[in-house]
C-alpha cells in the first residue's frame, strides 16, 4: 500500500468515526473508523521511514570534493 492508500484509510476512518450516525448490529463504526485511522497513520509513518533510507550498493565509488575554495581564509 502506498502513501495514497494510507491517506485514503485515514480519510475513510475519519468519516466513519466522526461524520456518520449509522447503526449496525455487531459493528461499532466509531471504533472501526478509529482503527482504520490508526492503520493509516502507521502506514504513513512506515512509508516515510522507508523512503528516508538511503541504500548505497556495495562497491560504490565515493567521490569527495574539496569545497575549501568557497571559504575565505585568514580574515
């Protein structure tokens, strides 16, 4: 599930929890909506955490640059 699916879960859960007054036997829609919102928030957190990780393949060449020419020395 991508970021869009997680946001959809949060939105649908909020609608079920706060914007409906439906009554169903055996199902509490408020609790169902809160669970959907919690799963959506966990999904967003997992998605953004997974996107933050930088993978460097083994044997990759690291290029270092000398940025000293941008600084003034001796002042």
